[in-house]
C-alpha cells in the first residue's frame, strides 16, 4: 500500500520535495504556517490543511522540513505527533542539533512513535531535480519504512546507524566543510584580484583540476559573479548552523577554530543587513576587508 505522507514546511526546500513525492505517486497532505506557500501543491493533487494537528494520519508518516530546533520542538510538543499514535513515523529532514534530535526521539519513543533523522545536502534546485544526498539515523524499523519515500527525494541515502543524533552531526560537519570552502575560495580570489589576476580564470583552473567537485565549481562561479541573490541558503540559516556546529563541538570537547572564524564572518554579514542573502555573501565581506569593494 502506498504510504500517505503528511508534510510540514513547504519553504524553499520543502516545496520541491513535497512536489516530487506527489509526482512519485504518494498521497500528500501538507501544512505550512503561510498557506499560500503550499498552494501549488493543491494544483498537483495534494490536500492542504490549515490545522497542524490534523495533518498526519494515525500510524502514518510525517515529514518535517523546518528552520530550526525551536520549530521542531514546537511540532514535537504539539498535536501533530499525537496524531501519529500508534506506530507512526516522524521523518525529520531539517538541520537541527543532535541534542534536540535525541531528546525528541526519546519523547516519540515514549508515545510509541518512530523518529528518523534524515537531513539533506543540496540546494533547492537539487531538491527539485531529486538530486539530494540524504543522511539517515534512527531505529531500523523507521529506516526500512522510510526507504521508498526517501528514494523519491534524493539520489542516494547514507545510513549512520541507530543514534537519532548521528545524521545531524554528519549534516553539521558537511555544512562546516562547505562554509570553510567558501572562506578559502573567497580569500584566494581576493588574493588573485589584488595581484591583478582574473578571478574567472582562477575559478576555471581550480574547478577543473585540484578542486573538481560541485562545491568548488558551483560556489566558485557564484563568488566570481558575486551572485548573492536569490538565496539558495540564507546567511541567517547558515549562521544558525554554525552556531549548532560550535555547540556540538563544545559539548564533545572538540576544538574548531575555523568554525569560530566562520561564525564571526557570518555575524559581520548579518550586522550589515545581509541575513536574507545567500551565504556565499561572506565572500563580499572578505573583498571589503581587502579593499576591493
């Protein structure tokens, strides 16, 4: 029987994900705090509800794609999860702290609801193309049950075992690496420009040779073109994630000096009114520091 999906959070990432579930043949009932953001799903056959406590079915599957720990905590404490009893499953695809994931998983277990962490790597265009990379962790029952649904959303699923916080540690580590690449590329491009070298040529060389990978190719081009809007990943959300990185590092006694540098770089961007720009805008701050802009 086809799993009926309840979906909370149809923003930049959630909307294309829910769209792909509908196109894959899954019945979807969606909720968003701003109902207009889910309107396009109705045209595809989704049911839209304005009552978050009625979005899920008893024993069904709920997917959440929301902004932060607080939003996840509010959902976990509300009626949406109670509706999943008995035996339902909550698939949390947001970037949240491992500590929050573990705490919420414990609450779910006490109710008889499964919890699966399934954060994703990929921007909205990757979500639309079903090219997300998905990390999962949680109970084996939840992982098996969610597998066909996740297969309709991404190109590959990476399993990190039973600990419901593990996938979120991996997600934070990945975002830290991308942020570090942005910092390194921006500094290198500033160095090149200060010495009269064409930034385009530098990105072309690096993206085709030493750093032939999507992060350096795609973000390198965005940095050269100074393409900071529209945001694929807002600076404000990137700062939230780096805060989670630092919090997780502190709780596990892991020194991460580069994460501290990224935090300060992002705080500077937010202070300059760049919260809603793409996080690659940290490159603009680096150029400003070099007297280039």
